[in-house]
């Protein structure tokens, strides 16, 4: 994959996890948002990419969630308020799921 100018590239589980947690804190996203090792309804490619801004990840690639019997790629994640609000996950298929932010707390 071609690298974009200004992109941050990390390789390996440990370095990738450290960077992901650092970005979650910096952009006020729940720390457990992408670290769901024991959940079988979510899948990750070996490479994930997207644009991160405050309380939002857009143009997300490399994350899928299961809806009924289909695996749909997550395209955008938005956090209403990181402490008390909801997390909305949108797919390219037009399906949006809303979850309480505490469902993505670190260690959950």
C-alpha cells in the first residue's frame, strides 16, 4: 500500500497498540474502541487506516462487524461525548449502530 504524506506507520502488535491507545487519548475516543481481543463479532485486517479527528474516525478501513449473518466494514466511528455519550458506528451499507460509550471502556 502506498504511504500518504504525513502518515504515521507502525508495524507489529505492541507498537501498533501503543500508538492506537495514544491516538484514542489525544482525540478523546474511548480507550477500548478498537482493542476488543475477546469479542468475536468484530474483525480486524492486518492493516487498518483512517482519518482521526476529535471524537471521530472517518474513512476507516480494516475493521468489520457482524450484523445478522453479514460481515459489514465499519466506515465511520463517532463519539457524542467520550464520558457520557454514545458511540455510533456506521457501515458503507448505510447501517448505523449506536452503543453506550462505557461499552468501549479500556479493559472491557
